[in-house]
C-alpha cells in the first residue's frame, strides 16, 4: 500500500504542475490565474468531501481503521481526473479564438556556414 501511495503522490503533484503549466496565454493573464486558483481550491474541497464520505461509509464497518488508506486512494485518483476536466473547461473558456499564426520561415545566409 505504501508503494502505491508513493507513486500516486507524485502523480498528484505532476497533475497540478501540468494543469498550471498548460494555461493558455492571454494578454491579461489575471482571469486565467483566478480560474486556475479557484479550480485547485475547488478540487481540494472535492477531495475533502470524498474523504468525509469515505470515513462516513466505513465508520461502522470492520474496515473502519483503514479509512485513511482508502481515502488516500480516492483522493489520489479523483484530484488528477478533476484537474483534467477543469483543464478542458479552461481551454474552452480561455482558449485561442482566432486561427493560429502561420509558421514564419526566416531566410538566413548560409554561404559562410561550414557543413
């Protein structure tokens, strides 16, 4: 169980880094930053709610002592999935509206280049 958690914790950290890093470029980046911050806070609240529900479901059972491990698995799977969905919504809201810029070909003088 510890080995699986040691793999899932870096997955959550990488998911947050990818979510923040793939923010669409905007002339005014403040709305995108607010969306990112609100999405991460809402994801953490969602994970807290999942932890509360898992603890409530396991409270009267034989496995009541293992609620923390089960919660860790739920959170480690739920949070990256939520960030992927929030990233898709962010791309729909803040994505580029116009066509992409065409590739600019720069002409260079290669006469003095050694091959």
